[in-house]
């Protein structure tokens, strides 16, 4: 577990960007305001994105093709049924890019079994606790040897 302030969240995102590959899925869980989009901003900045990174709550999926690795940022908060996930074509993004998914629980338990699962929890001091579940596809890549704190 890492306990992160805002600058450390950006560093954690950069550490994730360093090991992200085409075909990867990162599932980001945590309550509203936990810092999921903040972490994604760190990933995208490290991949070369310049500009705004809004939460895709209303768009649901926001592609970033001008980064060194194409990334699609999805927010499934508004999905009401896992069957809606097929309509989004998210798995198509994995041929040449990576997928960062907020609220992956909305896709159902069977979605993306090889995803790196990151969980963010707010702490009373304003920092965030970041924990992870590492599947076989991510062994040796996450967590990085050095903490961003």
C-alpha cells in the first residue's frame, strides 16, 4: 500500500505509464472523489498528453491518441447494466492501446480478468491510500521497485 498526497499521485501515474503496454487494462476503484481521475492525469501527462483531462463521466469514454501509447479513459459510473459495456467497444481499444477504467465494478465481476486492479481510498488527512491486486500479466511490472512517496 502507498499513501499518496497530490504530487505523489502524479508520480504514481507516471510510474504506471512507464510499465503500461498495448493490450493492458487498469481497473480503478474507489468512492467518488478518491482520486481516480487524478491518477489517470498523471499517467497521461507521463505519456506526453498536454492539456485538459476531464473526467469522462458524461462522455463515458475519452480516447487519447496523441500520447506515446494510445489510451482510452473510461468511466462506467453511469452504466446501469453490465450488458451496456459491449456497446462501448472498449476491448477494441486494446489492439494498439491501453484502457484505464474507472468504476470497473459496473462491467461485472468477469470483466477484464487480467487487469491490474488499483483501489484508492481517501484518508482523513487528505491523502489517498492506493492498494493493488496484481494478475499474472502484471507480475514483475507492478508495483515498481520504488514508491512515489
